C-alpha cells in the first residue's frame, strides 16, 4: 500500500519532464488572450506543444494606460529567471511588465499563475510519510 501511494505520487509529477502544452497568443491580435482570459475564443493554433519547453509564460505589459498580454512557451531559462513558478515585475522606459512562468500544461491561461504540481506534492507528501510510520 505504501509503495503504491509513493509510486502514484512520483508518476503524478513525471509529465513535467516530457514538455509542456502552453497557450500561444497575443491580446493585440486576439482579445480572448487578454484578462480575463477566454480559452473558448481561441482555436487549435493558439496552443503550442514542445518537448523542449521548460515553462509556459504570460507577459503583461502596460504603457501609458494601455495593456497588452502575450502567452507562450519557452525553453530559455533566462525568461523565467529566478523562479520558474512565479512572477517578476520590472519597469523599463516608462513601461511596466510582469512576466509569470509556470510548469503545468496550459497554466499560462490563468489570470494568476501558480504551480499546481508543487501544491499537490505538499498535500501528498505528508500522507505518504504518515503511511510509512503506520
């Protein structure tokens, strides 16, 4: 019983290794890509699936009160510098940008990004450890 719970926990995280499916769109050409996000307003061309993606990305830019949002996948760790599952904001030449990265399929469709695999492991790990002591 303990072995099967541990095996299921490990298998639940393996999909991260095999690449990600991410939304790929820009609010300047498709309003469904903005906030609030509307997945039903997108088509199959607005998803990309690459074995090399390390994260899905959502970039929100604001300049002079005008917002633009782009969503994509990346295989470059510099895009998600610091934390692969989190957001970083910066100001540059009067523009504010927020870059959010996440590592679950289609996670860049959320208004607020978080890593569901870490949350699930935080929930599952104590259960597995408790079974080992019983």
